[in-house]
């Protein structure tokens, strides 16, 4: 289980594999100077609502991994997440599609 931390105030847990994919997509968008919303469903323990943050190139972001092994990146999932991030609704988690050609992650 990893943690996404936004502006030192919002902290949310994601599986390390999910977090690696989010880091890749968010990093690519911000590297291009693109701002966008990132929305996720909150855990049942805090009410099952949803949270949305505005990500921009100057935002303070931390991707904290608790596992020591790097996750494999599913190219098809990264592309699906990037497609969501480029939509008017912004980045949100989508189901992971099968990808027979997984590659090693540098994340």
C-alpha cells in the first residue's frame, strides 16, 4: 500500500501498483505543463465520498511506496488513465485492462 500526498495536507492510500501508474500519468501531464483534476473515491472509513484535487506544475506531490519492489507498468492501463486525464472530467481510476506486453517500470 502506497500513499499519494497532495500539498502536504491531503493523504490517500493506493496500492503500490496503482500508485506507480498514477505517478507515470501525472508526471507526464505535469512535465508538459498541463493542469487537470484528479478525483478518487474515499475510503469507507471516511464516509465513502469522493475527493478531487487540481493538479498543476507547481503543486507539491509525494508518491510514497511502502513496498521495496518496483511495479510493472501495464501500458494499456497507463494509456487508459491518460485518456481519462485528458478528458473534461480529469484523471480518475479506471479498471486495469489486460496487457500481455507489460514492461519494467522506472518508477
